[in-house]
C-alpha cells in the first residue's frame, strides 16, 4: 500500500492496519464459500480508508481523478464531470478576480470531486485498492482540518 497515514492520524492508521489484517485473511482463506464475503468486506474497508483520507485532506479527490483512469465512464459520471468542470471554471474566475466566493466554490468543487471518486469506487470503474496502492498522501490542509463534506450514497440522484 502506498498511502501511509500521517503520524497523528490514529483513525487512518487503524483503518490501514485493519485492511492489512483482512488482506492476510483473504489471501489465506481456503474456503471458496466465504471468499466473496471476505473480498466484499475488504473492499468496503478500502473504500472507507479512501473516504477517510479524502475527508482529512490527506488525499485530494482532484489528484485521484487526475491519476486514476476509470475502466468505464457512464452517462452519470459524464454529467458529474461536466458539473465539476463548470464549478472549476467558476472557481478559477473567482480566484482570478479575488472574489469572496472562492473558498466556498473550492469547498463545493472538492465535494463534487469526492462524490465522483466515491461513484467510481462504488461502480468498480476503479477500485479503492488501486487508489490506495497508487496514490501517496500529502497533507494539503492543516492536520485535523474540519471539512463540512457530507458523504453521499451513489444511490441518490445527482
């Protein structure tokens, strides 16, 4: 795994430890009947770790989207990308004009990008395991920066 939790992030370290332990169990499991359940549990933990690191700004959703290549992009992902591009253009214009709306646009943009990463992971366009093995964490906000991001299910309408 390339992503390592920052020193003060005990929750992130615990998630990565749980993933390593479960990966050992999945690899050693000899009973085909329980293998799918173990793999699903491992995937859920890996998705939780990616979400945790995005919410703590250890991983940036924008960096994940620019690095990871989804195996497929459906119409919902395409419409989400169009909204992200529109908000990105608004954010760039707000920054260039030094508008007070720039921070809120950045927050909204990050939320949309995080939602798209979650959508891709939930639809297997790319896996959380590939995100964790490809990306490296870098603190982009002060540790314990409080985000007002709300996690959404991919089952909700966009």
